[in-house]
């Protein structure tokens, strides 16, 4: 069997969405541009207002519409001092091929005592499904779904099949969501389904090549939901960080690991790294760019000490944020220190030094961005 190919980016995913208003298209497109590997970003409404050239009210309405469709999930965040921080928003790929309103209707029917209702009418109610024991059928459908960029009939077939059996095939993950993440059963089912879908999109090649794709999919989903099932404070414990930069072993496991990629997530940020973002914002950088850029720099820092500065300078995602090679190298130096050790990592900086180094990165970003226009 040939490989199933690379994963579709969030930007390409957003362009395939149908039935959105003009403002919703602009908003979800910007969220996709800023999103990390799992579709999450910290993006203030003010940033969306600025880049979409829409009123604040229009942006709020667009976000509410996207949330109602299940395409965007919003999560409140809090600073160490207890004050509210900008919310994080996560794109939900499953909602593009599943009827989110139907999911909620099934959940409400279950709560109202309408009987044991499995999600058998969520996507094209009368459509076919792949049986739990049909590994070859699932394998072939995954390959076709990738070829369709996860928005065609094969993707709907896989999504429908998964939603029908989420309570059985992914039972362990659903139950752990109830036991350890304090979710209601229906909430855990939908959240687990969302994680399962993202796990499949990221690790499609690994799952499709497995002897039993159904079993591999369930196992990867169980591992991917571990950070949800054992909640920790929003951040990496400082002692878990190597002096030269974040170690991959200290990061929460996510579906990206199935595809062999190094990944960091918003929940991996402790007071030190969050302080780095706040220093960039205080120096004049937009919060959305500061979060997106720092997340990407952290990911790149895990790919080997010898090349990470060069990787940052050549990174397309950083360039898409308006980060020049010069600024990207300075950003990496702020995080992990200089290659020869003359400049310490963020862990070794005083508050004053952090502010000074962050201002240099922010200034380089502003200068180089202005020079491109």
C-alpha cells in the first residue's frame, strides 16, 4: 500500500469549509493561520477585528456562529495572579464532516431519558458505516479520505463510522474523561470523538499501515487524551526543562507524535514561558503573534541543538507570521540561548534581562515587517 501522504494544514482545512458567512470565513482563516499543530491559538478578539476589518460585534457574532457549528472550541484561561487572560480557541476538524447540532440533539435525548441513543444519525443518517471488525475497510477509507483532503465522501464515511461506535471502540478514553476530567458522559463522548478525529488526521499513515487500524486508532486516541484526563496547571514545571531549552520528554503527548513530529501545546506553558510571551507583548508585539510564534519556536527547539537557530530562520510558518530570518534567530536565542553559550536561555534570565531581550525581538519583528511593505 502506498503512503497516505502528508497531513492537510489548518489553512487548507479552513478553505474547504462550506456554508460560512464572509466574516466567519475571515475569522476562521486567521485562526487557522495562527493555529499550532492541534489547531489551538491564543487570539484576542481585538486582533481579529484588526485583521478582518470587521466591527467587534461582527467578529463576536462570527465566533458564536463558528462555536454553534462546533468548528471552534473556546476555553477560558487564567493568569497566575487569578486574573482572566485571553481565551484560547481550538479548531475542531471533526465538525467539518459531522453534524454538530445532531450530536447535541442525541446528547440531549440521552439526558432526557429517551433511551440508549448511539450517534447513528450524525452524518448522513442513512449512510453506510464501517464495522468495528472491518480493518481493511477502514484502511481503504482512510487512504481515500486523505486523497480527498478530509472533506469528501470517504471522510464522512470514516467520521460516521467512528461516531456510531465511539462509546464502544473508544470506551476507555470516554470513561477516563468522565472519571478524571470530570466530564458528563455525553460531553466526554463528543470530546473524545474530536480527539480521535484529530489523532487520525495527524497519524493517518501510521494507523492505516497497522495490522488493525481500529485498534491502533483507539490506542493512539487513548494516549492523545492523557493530558485531558489528568489535568495539570497550565504550564510545564520549570524543573522539567533542560537548561538549553524544552525537552521533548517534558511535553504533553499529543496526536502529533503519531506522525513523528515534535510538538508543543498551550498547556505546556508554565510561568517561565508564559512570562516570555508576556514580555514580548509588553515590548509591543501583538499577543496573537507572540503566542503563535513562541509555540512554533518551542516546537523547532526540540529538533536538535545544532540546527534549531537555522531551522527557525528557514521556517515557513514563522515567515507566514511576518517573522524574518533575523527575528526568528533572535526569538530562538531568547528561548534557548545562543549556540555558543554566550547568551543564556530564558530560564537563566532575570526579569530585567528578559524584558530587554524581548524588546530586541519585538523591535526586530516590527522593523522587518515594516520593511516588507
